[in-house]
C-alpha cells in the first residue's frame, strides 16, 4: 500500500474536532468520494476525534491518501497517550459508555468504514486506524 | 523640568502652526493611500486639537511616564481616535500612522530650533522619538481592543442570529438550525426554543437540520435532549431536513432517534404539524386566465 499524501493535525480543543471534520471533508471530496461516503467518513472521524479528546486527553490524527493497486482510499489514524481502554470488546459494544455519551461512537464508526483497527494499552494510550476506499 | 523636555515643549509651542500644516499633509497622503474616507475639516480639527493637548501635556514637565494625570486628555483623545479608526476597519498600522506621521514634521522643527547645538538636537530628537513611539503603541493597543470587542459582539450576534425560533402558525414553532451544533450553541438553541414554547403556548416545534453538516452521536444526543425537554413543556417536536446521506449515516452509526417524528423537508413537517392541530392544506383553484 502506498501513501501518496499525508498530513497531521492536533486534537486538543473541541474546536479542533470541527477542523478535523473540515479537513476530512476536503480530502474526501478531492478523492471523489460520493456524498454518502464522504458523510460516513466525516462522521466516523468526528466520533474518533471526540473520543481522542474526551477520553484520551487529547492527541493527534494523521490523514493519508492511500493507494492499493487500482484503489484509492483515505486512511485516518487517531492516536493518544491517554489511559487506554481496559476491555476493548466492551468498548466496542453498542451502548457501552463510561462517560455520558450514547456509547455508539466506536461501534458506530466501525460500521461506517471499510477497515477498522484499534490498539490500546492501559496506561499507554490508544490508536484507532480507519480506512475507507473509493 | 529637564532641559530636553523644556526644549521639546518650546518647539511644540513656537512652531505649532508649521508642525500642524506639515502633519496634516503627511496624514492626508497616508489616508489617501489607505483609501480612507475622512473629511479634510475633520482631520484638521482632530490634528489641531491633538497638537494642542500634546503641547499642554509637555508643558507639564515630564514625558517619560504617560500614565500620569497630566496626560489624561492626550490619552483620552488618542483612545477615541484609535477606537473609531478600529471600528471603521483601519488596520493597526494605519491607525498608528496618526501619531507616527507627526515624526517628520516635528523633527524638522526641532532641527530648526537646535540646528547649531548638536547635543541638544540629538537629545530632543531622541525624547520626541520615545514620546511618539509610546503614543503609537498606545494607539495599537486601543485599536486591538476595539477590534476584539467587534469580533466578540459579532460572535454573539451570530450565536443569536443562527438560532431564530419562528412562529409559523398559531401553535407551531420552527427552529431552522444552521452550522455546527457545538455545546455552547446547542445550549442557546435549546433554551430559546423552550422559552418560546412557554411564551407562545405552542404544542408543536419543528426542528429543521437542513443546515447542519454532520450529525454524529453528540449532535443526536443534543437533539434528543431538546426533544425530551420540549415534551416536558407540553410540546411535540418534529425533526425535518434530514438529507439522504445523513439518514444513511445515522442508521449505520446505530443512532436511534426513538419515537420522534422525522420528515425529509420543512414543508412536509409543516403539513404534519397543521394536520395535528386540526387543519389541512388544500389547493384553491383560481379563476385566472388559462386555468
Ligand atoms: N481514546 C480513548 N481512550 C480511552 N478510552 C476510550 C477511548 N475511546 C473510547 N474509549 C472508551 O470506550 C467507551 C466507548 O466509546 P464510544 O465512542 O463508543 O462511546 P462514548 O464516547 O462513551 O459515547 P458516544 O461516542 O456515543 O457519544 C468510552 O465510553 C470510553 O470509556
Ligand atoms: Mg465516543
């Protein structure tokens, strides 16, 4: 898989979540994503960026245009050095929240993308990578 | 009074007319470059008044510290000019040029007075530079504050503007939401909607989200909270303007809008609202030509 373009942004304030959404919208539009695909990717990014902020204590997102054979896609990697997630299976269950959310962010964004990978270590942090192909 | 301050105050007193006319020339040139619209008479009055205040303050004997009471009038006038230029959209440097453009005219007269005395010339020029620099800095500070006030006011206006609750029929309110539903705005939206429900005794509120670009779990939660609160006040909500891509995304996200009535467009929602309040929309045949 080749990365043809990349950028990274910080997520430390709730305004940054808005900026991440705007950047993802721009990249997805440039890639020629359909309106539905754009909306799905932006929404997933919004969920993960807010988790990074609210639970991870802030972090970063890396945006990458990826190419695999004839396919082009958009890959986003959210990373924080927060407390980590002790039970991933639970966290990925619809309706599970340790905060005051709906508990749909992680599981929902997994359904909105083609590839979803999460690595989390307690006391070290969390990294979520999502990819959506055109 | 130190000799230098005395020297400066003598120059300001003896050559006031010359400094004034030179200064006005410099300024009108600068203002024209900046595309500023200002009447000549207004500029002349401003400059003359300022020069008079500056001379009076300098005659007071000290120019090192401009915070003192002797400089009150100068500061006040300069503050007003900077604020009004700031509000008219002048840039900070255009605003500061009011003061800085006085440098050359003033230095010319200092040289005329002290031309043969190199030391006095240098000292007085230095003193004048320091004084004008301080005043210039003061204008930019005031200018910046004024700009910040404008921005803050605009933000607050936006906050209110973007959340208009309109009564579209007896008993029916509509709330067209535009932009990002961050927490501050959602709070404002919710409060104004609930207040209007009470004020108008409306039984139905249509929340239109055509202008909301992204509906994620947080947005959905805000919407549902608003619906629940409205219900407690005795009003039912209809959510309209859910575009197809948003509908699909919400479904995949797994967000359940519960038993809230949703409609594709505000017009559809209005029809439902009218029906629920015992009314119907019907086309009336007109007797116009060709009909
Ligand atoms: N980056 C993270 N660091 C630590 N914990 C996290 C992180 N992301 C998610 N979690 C944990 O996983 C839980 C589930 O996350 P999810 O996004 O599904 O729900 P939520 O954020 O609580 O609510 P919602 O996203 O629906 O508003 C969170 O409540 C939190 O405990
Ligand atoms: Mg979440």
